[in-house]
C-alpha cells in the first residue's frame, strides 16, 4: 500500500509463543484444604468437665501433623492399619511409651482424595483463555495464562474410639462448612508453582451448605472404632502457561484497509534466565 494513503499508525504489545507450555498441579489444592481443615479447630475450647469430653480435649492440644492425615484409603480398616503402622497421631509424644497411650492416637482426621478430577460444567466458574501472564524479574512477560475449572472430590473421614469425640468433631466440621458457606466464605486460596512463579489458585466449595454425613463405623470387632465421613467437592482452576517472548506489533490504517505486522521479539529467553513473578 502506498504510504501517502496512510491514515494512522498504532503500536501494541504482542506475545510470540515458542511452542512450550506448562500445566499447574492440583496437589497444592490438597495441602490448602488440609490446612483449612486444621484451622477449623483453632479457637475451640471445651469447658465440659465430664469424662466423655476428654478425648476431644486431648485432640485439641496436639500439633497439626498429629491431628490430620492425608491419604486415600478404601475403608476404615485400611486407614486404621496405616495409622498403626506409622504410629500416626502421636508423633510429637516422643517421651511417652506407646504402652501408656492409645496406640491408634484417636481421634484423628483423614483427608482423602478420589483419583483424578472432573471438568467443571461452567455453571459456577468458566473457562478463561486470557487469564493474565507471568513475568520475569525485569517485568517482561514470559508466559500467557489460560485456565479451565475442575472439580476435585474429597472425603473428610474422622476416626475415634469414643462416640462422643466423633460426634463433636463431625459437628465442628459440618457446622463450619454450613456457616462458612452461608456467610459467603466458601472460597479459599492455594499456592502453586508454575514456570518458576508463585501463582495463587482461587478455589471454592461446591454445595457446601448441603452437608452429608456418612456413618462408616465397621461391624463389631476386637477394637471398637467409630467412624464417619463428609464428602466435599472443590472447584479449582487448572492453569496452562503458554511460554514465549514479548514483541511489538504495528497496526497501520490505510484508505484501502488495515495492515498488521509484528516486529521480532524484544527479549529472547535463555535457559539460564531466572524466572519468577506474579500474575497481573
């Protein structure tokens, strides 16, 4: 096109993909949900002097690693075997012999996750194909982001040798889920790493108000164990980082039409370049 027909010229920031991409991990959602469950018991006190409240009182005094276990187990017996073999629930009691304490260290909570996940139906969260970008230390874009919401199914299982402690703990978790949702607080965050960058994942409970408690107490055995579970579903973003280099594009408007062109990338990345940044 002849330059004398040029009406106006624009320059704009562009991004040239290099064919590489990286996907975020959903395992960081597991850790965030586990920490959230532990926080549910923060600030709880028990003034009941009766013996029936003793088990729950002892549970509240333990550290986080002695309260909650992460793992997928098919049934209560399998979880109980795992707790026994690992001396789970009382790892902080180094000075106490197991002959003087409950070897199973009950009550205890297990957060189990069903394998894989399902793609969300976009009723509560939608796919985003322009979800921001990651930048390096100089502020240069190194990757564009897209996300697809997925549904991750969990089971919060509580084991106890005392029925009273089990009822109390299930009550704490279920009422918290209901009240948490009613107050509009059914969202929580998880942190993951993507292309060497810290990335916050905005997660949410699906149908948190519809709390369902399942009785998992096994048939009578030598060791009487009470168990119950609460299924929960979390909607979390699954990010894809599309790596590339920034470039400058030019838009020229002529009488006959519009011409688009792009200059060479400004900052080629190297393998030694330190990558970190935040989503904008």
